């Protein structure tokens, strides 16, 4: 039987490193790594709590699967946002607050008679019998 203090101490170290990574880092990817460390610390605590001999159900392992699923969705969306940020501004420094409206294209109405507009061409093809 494993003593429960070692996984709890490891989870505390992981959570501390994750919080430091979120607070002290300026790079968005390193902040995401910090968030993942915090989530992994929570997973370790959940599995440790579920492995106790008096635990009636293995709920810790089941909840860990949900946390892993949410973390995968979170990291994919966050990496997509970081990629767009890098393409648009050329950096992923979180301290340089970008103006997200700067450089945005003006909204213009599409001309249905414009032969170079692919949307207008597709609309013509659909409307023809």
C-alpha cells in the first residue's frame, strides 16, 4: 500500500510550479504549460483520493477522465488562439496587450454582380435551374 502523503506532496509541487508558470511567464505557450501542470496536479489528487482503501467507488479515476477530456479541448482552442495571435501580431507575448480591432477589415456588402466574388458565383450556380 502506498502512503498518501507522497502523491499529495507531488501534486502540491506540480500545482506550485503551474501557478508560478501562469503568473511569472510572458510567453503564452509557457502559460499553457503552467495550466496543464495545475490540471495534472488535480488529476493526481483525484486518483490518489480514489485509491484509498475506504473509498466506496473509484470516482477519482472517472473524474480524471473528464478532466483529461476538458484539458484536451482547452489546449486545442488555446493553441488555435495563440496561432492566430502569432500570425496577426508576430509575437505571443502576453504583456504586450494587442489591439484586436486594429487591422480588421472593414465590413462591406458583397456585390452580387461581381464576377470575381466566389460567394456570388456560388449563389448564381445554386439559383440556376
